[in-house]
C-alpha cells in the first residue's frame, strides 16, 4: 500500500480536529525552531516552504536582501504527527531551502547528503540515541539548581524515590511519546542528582534524528507544565557526572545483513566495523567540535572525580569491548559512539560521525588496538595513557579547522558558519570573570 496523498493527509488531520501545523526546523545550535501554519496553507508549505527571514536564524549564512534572504522550510508530509500536548496542532519536520535550492547550511540537508552517499553503496545507517538530561529550576534570585530539592543522594543512580516524586513528569512523557509513535524501552534516574534517561527503539538515521528533535520538543513542553526546565546542558553540576547523547550505530547492506558485525571477529566487529571505528578515532578531535559543541561540554569531557564515585566520561581515544571508559565501546556487534552530548545539533553530529566512519572504511585505516583496562584506574596508577580528546572548545574548533577531509565531507559552508559562531562563543566565554577567579585571585599576591 502506497503513501497517502497530501490531500488525504489534510482530510485526515481535519477529521481529527487539527487546525494548524507546527512546521519546525533545526538551527545550527541544534534548537528546534518554527511557526504555526494553518492547515489550509499546508500545500504551499510542502511545495514552496514556510517562509522565515534567513538572517534571523543562527547559522544560515543568508543575506539580508535578495532572493536568497528568505529561508523556506519545506514540510516533509510523512513526518506529520498529532501533538498530544497541543490540541488541534500537528507537528511536521522541514528541510531548509533558499532560492529554490537545498540550503547547504541546513543540518538536516547535511545528514541527507551523507545518507545519499551511503545509499550508493546499498547500505543503511541505523542509530539508537540515548537521551540523558537534567530537570532544573531557577530560584527567585535566578540561580539554577535541581528541580527536585529532595534529590540529593550521594549515589542516586536508579533511585526509585525520585522516580516516585517525579512520576507526573515521567508519566506525561510516556503518554505523549507513545502517542507520537516512540517505542519506549525504559526510563531511569541517572548517576547525578536531577538527571534522567529515557530510552526508545533505534531507527534509520534520518528518522532517528527527527525523532530526537521531537523528543526535545515534547520534553520542553512537559517539563514547563511541571514547573521545571528540561536541560540539555551537558554538565550543570560541578563534581557530578554530566549528560551524554550516546549513538549506537550500525550499518546494513541491501540484503539487511550487518556490515560492521562479525561474531567471530575481534570485539565482534568485521573488517569494515574496525575501519569505521578507526575513522572515528582518527577524526575524534575534529568530531569533538560538532559532537560536544559548547564551552560546558568540556566540563563533562574531563577526567575528574565524581561526587557519586563513578564517572563515564569518554576522555581517551580508544576502542574497547563493553568498556565505558573508552571513546568507542563495542557491544553486540555494533558501535557505541560515546562522544556526543545533548547540546549538539543531532543532524550535524550524525552526519559527521558517518562521514568519519566512511573515511575510515574508504581509507582502509588499521584497526585500533583493543583496550581492556579501566582507563580511570590506569590513570590513577600513573601508567601511560592513550591520547585524549581536546580539553576545551577552543582546541576542538582548531582541530575541526585543521581537518580538511572531515570539513569537506560534512559540508564546507556549514562548517564555516559553525566555526564562526562557535569561535564567537568561545571568545565571549574567555572574556568572563568567574566567581572562582575572584575567590582565588582577588586578594592574592
């Protein structure tokens, strides 16, 4: 049975009481943006696109005048879903266009380009995304803290008392995500106070990225209704573990056979799997900029002690079998890429991850030596450590600038905009004077 026509979709939506479509796109920083479009205007939003002032969107690089000053978000009809938390409104994903052409600074277009490269080989990219996040709240003085004041155990992983106290938020998430077609797998309290994880079934890469953006849209709305903030900040609490956005990635060929898995191979990987992992390691410094794109990301990517006694920060560029202290963890014949955090633009991060892995395959990079050590224990013993990731956003941006292969593969126009905006972000941070500096230096000397 074929896909329904646009007229059939519109009639079905109207019969279900839908009057408007929330047409959304993703800006360079990874934030969902968009506008409400009346249902009657949906055909034009599909054919031409919902119009936005291009320069008002982070990272488009569009001018303030002329035919290419307008950003058009073309609605993808098959993405239409009723929004259970906004009665009368359906959600739709948009692709970015300008001047009638796909916009080369649109991150969704970047990922589609990478997937088209993969499709030429007859391969499909599958991704399972693991969202970790914090529930935060501001006090009357504007200071941020954990929304649940009673969530203060030293080691809060899997705490059921916090689950009970926050069941209203979690159950609303369950209801809404299920209505949106998510196949939920589990919800739990993570290793920091105020931190949670919600897992759902993997998907083809573009659908997985669209789904994660819809997850964020839902979580922001549900958290606000419960008087708190859904935060994708990687490390809001000093001394506590941070939030990751791990990608479980795999490839299948035209017959559905796993490309990267080999039960008899080292780490359960095939030659292609080892080369894909080697590509991730080889481009890891540049990938850090796109997968961990904020100043705060590098507070998470630090080999520091945690108040809970445990840290999973993937600091060192190694590959290990079910080894969460490695940057690349292999499990059940697939690769878990542990670098990304929830502040990333998921489309760009996935596009870069795939580009790096394919470069590893095409360049026949040698397999990285497997790491069996707990790298934090090795560090404590004073033994020689593997190379580590960049220590801050400044160094990660420099690595991306220097990695011409990755920039070319991902998209030069997007990377140029990304580097421009993120360098400005770093400069703004570097000009700040923190409370720590005042406490340490104001009366020194």
